[in-house]
């Protein structure tokens, strides 16, 4: 998974998927098995040594996403790929930042006014500033969070990073990463239940992952199965890139034509259908900058990234 993770979005140069991660690749960038130019000792840029056994000479989508979000857990190849992707497909970095900003506001709402104390974040990718558990546990220290991903590199990085006292769980709460694919609902639920009490309300977070499921009916079915397994009072939070925005559609088509793992955008009305049967929280399904903004954003639709989002409660 690419978080986004298989995601969040991925010709010659491939960055395997990271939140279900996110798939990335770039024409004209480093080729899949060609190391990018090193930057600093051992090619580190800017963090310390990677977890044992990981090849960081090739860009990885989760680390590229981390670079776009201003994190520190990327290396020279990831930075090079991120810069190349931003030039070729500028909507990808914009989407990453818009989704992360929405995540911060959504978790703040869920842990605050909604009083949710359990979170299941699917396709979460690598920890970067403003993680689900950091926001939630700052509000309620006893909150439990499970991050689900199926990318071995993401899991290795994340488990190492969570040993850092700055990213670790509070003593009262719990944080875990589980190895599970979004498509395997049974595994996601079973492994999450080792940390979460699924008889109590849970906030299910799916940012930048649904486009890895090409079939709209299958994507809706998986989301419904997950929500059906959670009790009343649970919440669903989704953010994803949307089709129908002209130049972005064309850029995404070029990307998908070259990517080993394409990412399928949906229309806003299709994204809204994932919330059927749930009670939408105001302002409903809207572009990410318009969901409970902390401050007024730039005026005009042209300034908005092509990403929609919503939060809804299970009655």
C-alpha cells in the first residue's frame, strides 16, 4: 500500500506503491534499479540510517510522500523522484498536502467533539508530522490507533520510527502497525482487533487508497464490509483525488498509462456514494480545503487541489 502506499498515485522510473499505499513512477527520473545520485553520507537525505535490509537506492512511494509532507524519513532517490513527479504531475504533491491537512482537522474533530477513542487508518504509509495517533492522543491520551498497510518497506520503517520517543504512543494509549491488505477485509479486522475493541466505536480512515481499486462496486463493497463490522457511533473519513478537473484528468491519464500500478480517480458523486447509509457531518462531501477549515483559504476554485473529502457517522 502507498500512503498513501499501493497509492496514493504512480514510466520509466518506478516508485512502488506506499498509503495501500500510493504508487508512484516518473518518466525521465531514475530507473527502478538505478541508484539516484547520493546526497550526503551514504546517500542519506536527511535522516539517519535506514532499517536493516532495506534498499534505499531506489525511490519508494511512501518515502516520496513523506518528502512531500515535509517529513524526514526519505533518502536521495526519494527526493529526486519527488521533485521529478512534482514537475511532471504537480497535482500529486498538492493532493498529498491537502489530504494531510484534512487528516489533521478530521482527527481533531473525531477525537474532540465526536469523542472517538479508537482509530483504524488504512494505507497510512510512513509516519510524518501530524500523524493520526499524535493528533488523537494529544486530545485524549488513552486513544488506541491501528495503522494497516501491506508494504514490507512501510512496515519496517514505521515500526522502527515508532520506537522514537517523539513518535511513540502515550503510556495510556496504544499504537500499532499491522500487515494487512485493504482487499482482505477479514485480515484487516482480525489484526486490528488485537489492539482495538471492535465492539466500541471506531473511526475508519481511508485517505488516498480507494483509487487502487479500479472497480467502483468492489471499492464500495469493501468499504461497506468494514463499516458493517463496526458498531453504531463509528465514523468513516475518506479523502481522495477526483476526476472532472480538466488538466488533472489528463495528467492522471498520462500517469496511469506509464504506471505499474495505476490510480483511478472517481467523480465527486461517486466518492459521495461511499457514505450511503451514513450521516454526513457538515459540510458534507467537499474539496479538502473547505472541510472545517482553520482559516479562510484562497478564493476561487482554481486554487483548490483536486481532492474531495468527507466524514460521516454510522447511525
